[in-house]
């Protein structure tokens, strides 16, 4: 058969030899499985990097505007200073000088908005950095996998040690945690967006609240449903951690 031609039987007493058929079959089978596994992880990491990059660009544009709320309006400060000088020259009430020298205190709402958005941006950037590191780990793993060994048995033993290392150090759960961080970053952005728009237009804020609530509800249902119905295909990164 084709299998026997590709993997000829071993001589008697050499079934566990350095180049035994068992180890050659093992090498070919696990190499194919490892390539499928690593390619799947790389696809997930690539999606995270693309999404984190686009998300960070949008968030940065909004932060440029929202961060202005944490700084004093220098045009108002200048106008107040001019009024104070005029009041001083005219000998009128000089209480306006107090407003000029009083330290600026940003609004609590502005602090919340910028705090949520800066945290969201930091999480997205952290995910990007860690995703790049994981991709480097996978490249090193596949490089060691594809490197030659003196004998088939040596290759099998080396692969067993490397594959056990991936499981022992939790590479797959770590990738799932990166997705969880990215999801948290997105929901923090939604919360900050509602607080940012609510003072500007209550109707638009209500629409965003409804859309965000529906998204959060669907995400929660997708997380919990597989725990109740095992045949449910909707699984999130949180589900894998539960």
C-alpha cells in the first residue's frame, strides 16, 4: 500500500530504533497538526492587530478633542486677565483677579471620559504589543519544529518537549486573554462615548446607550449560552476562560 511504501516496515528488533517507522509517522502527523494550530493562532492575532490599529486610530482622534476639557481655556483666561487689568485701572471691584489666579479644575465628567478612553487606548496598545510578542514565539516554535534532527527519534523527543512547553506555559489561554482585553477596551470606549455625547445631545446619547446595551446583551448571551447548551456554536474569549 501507499502507506507501507512511504513508511517501510522496520526490521525485527528495530521498532524503536533511532529511525523507526513509528517516529517518522509521528513526525509527519504532528507537523501537519502543528501547522494548522499555529496558523489558526496567527489568524486570530492578525485580526487583533488590525482591529487594535483601527480602533486606536479612531480613539486617538476623539482623545485629541476630549483631552482639551482637561486643560484651561486660555482664551477665557486671557479675557479674564484683561478684564481684571481694566478693573484695576478703573479702581472697581478687583474680585475678578481671583478667578485669574485660581487653579484650573477640570470637570469630573471630563475626567471620567478621558480616563475611560485613555484606559481603553492603553489596553488596545498593550494587546498589540503582546500579540506581536506571541507571533514571535510562534515563529520561533515553528522554526525549531522545521529544523532537522540527527534521527527521527531525536526529532520526536524534541517536538514532545516543545509541544508540552506550549501547553504548560498556557499559550492558547494567553491568546484568549488578549481577546478579552480587547473586548474590555471596546466596552470602556462605549461607556466613555455615552458620557461624551450625553451633554451634547440627549437623544443621540439615548440611541448609543440602546445600541451599546444590545451589543453588551448579545455578547453576554454568547458567553453564557455555550455553558448551558454545549452544542451552541457562539463562544467568546470569556467562555474559554470559564
